């Protein structure tokens, strides 16, 4: 675009709109500086928008604290929704409700007792109900676990069978709630303990986490 002629604001003589100064009196061309300033502002805005867009693009997916109850990899506590005590929680075809959790160095009843193996660990007694929501009888073979904030899993204490009701080798008829209680031994330094509800299906990896709300120290 060809430059236009404008009047110098100082001497009122005609000058080119592109001239940085008036060739007659040497006064700055204020109109030229005004449009250059606007162009600089527009450029700055474009750069800022580009930086913000690049930052959003680089944000990894999955940073929101929303996740499915189903997890392809067990023990990854940070990637699942955490449920509360007394809340019915589905893990595959099994429905779990953890009704209580307590911590001590040992537990006992009229028949037997069980103690922590080390002064650096404590026992966590967990009780609740589990219901088979499928249409077929299911037998549980294996273990259940607690998970801490680092994803470390702690299995049932074998001696816990003396004072608790473990689920291993139990059969579950459809839609019949079954009470259970079991014991875990964990380090005193563990934090954020959660119960890992699981599906008893042999090929299933569905899990759900339930916050126990216990303090170990």
C-alpha cells in the first residue's frame, strides 16, 4: 500500500504518513509512532497466546482426580477413585463394604491372639461384607490387600486366621452378603492405607480402593 500524505502536527506541512520525522521541521511523526506501538502490542498478544496454547498441549492426560474404579494394573493407588468406609463399592462382579478398621500391636480373643512380628510394624484389623453380584457361584482363591500412598501392597497376615474370618477358599452364592474380617501387618511408616477391593474372577483385574481412615503412629 502506497503511503498517504498527512499534515505535520507541528508545521502543518504535508508529509508522508510513513515518514518517522517531518522533513520540514524535524518534528516526530506521532501518527507513525502510534501505529507502530499498536503493532507491537498485537505482536505481544500473539506471542502470549502461543505460549499458553503450547503449555496446555504439553499437559499430560489423566491429571484430574477422576478415575474409573476399574484398573488394569493393581496397586496403583494414585490412579483410582478412593471410596469411604460404609460405602458399597463395586469391583467387577463383587460388591464390597468396609465397615471398620482399627490398628494395634496385637489382637486377641478368648481362643487365641496374634501380634506384630516387629516393633517397626503394626496390625490393621479390617471388617466388612462382600457380595457376589454375578449370576453364578464364585470361589475366592488368593489374597486381598491394603495399599499405601506409594502403591505398596500388603497381604493378609497368615496368623490372622486365628482371630479373624479370612476370605480365601470361600464360596460366594449370588446376591448373598458375607461378613468377613482379616488382619494385615504393615510398617509403622506406611501412610494413606486403603483397602483394595477386588473382583474374584480369575482373569479379572478390576479393583477399587476404600479409604480406611486409620493412623499408624
